[in-house]
């Protein structure tokens, strides 16, 4: 029964992600958006280079989806002051609004503390 409940929870989460982060069938843009948003919430925006090292996808695939996400107004890339080589990825209003809606709806399904649900020992995707 626990397994069935977990699968149903995953279906609900996926439906909410598709509703608020409607970004196509690939998981690459989803991972980019969640990593970028999480980095900003932690107070340390991620650089393009850090993102390329963090995600388990080809650089070419990540760059393709970065361009798409920029064109679709989800994120922006800005140079770091004083260092033209480093560029950070920032959330745009569209991503912030949709993440706020998504987390609000997730809190209805998994009432706070959501952190207890997240502390199951499963690590996020990374290299």
C-alpha cells in the first residue's frame, strides 16, 4: 500500500510540475530550472560553468535548453561584475511566479513540514 501511495504522490507531483513548468518532454530544462532556483534560494546564484558541471547531461544538450529557456523568458544569463568570463544564471519573474505557485500547491498535498518528506535520504540528480 505504501508503494501505491508513493506512486500516486509522484503522479500528482508530475502533474503539478507539468502545469507550472510546462517546458516540454525533456528533463533537462526541468533540472536546469530547479537547480537555478534552488541556488538562488540558497543565496548563491549558479554560474553557467557550475551548471554544466552539476548536471549529468552533455554540455551541448544543456546549452540548447538554456537558450530555449532564455528565449521563453524563464531565466537570464548576466555577467559577473569585474569578471567577464563568469556568467550567472538568474530566475526571471515567470520562473519565480511559477515556482511560488508550484510550492504552494505542493504544500497543500504534503502539508508542512515538507522538509520531513524531503529528508528520506534520496539525493537530487548530480554528477
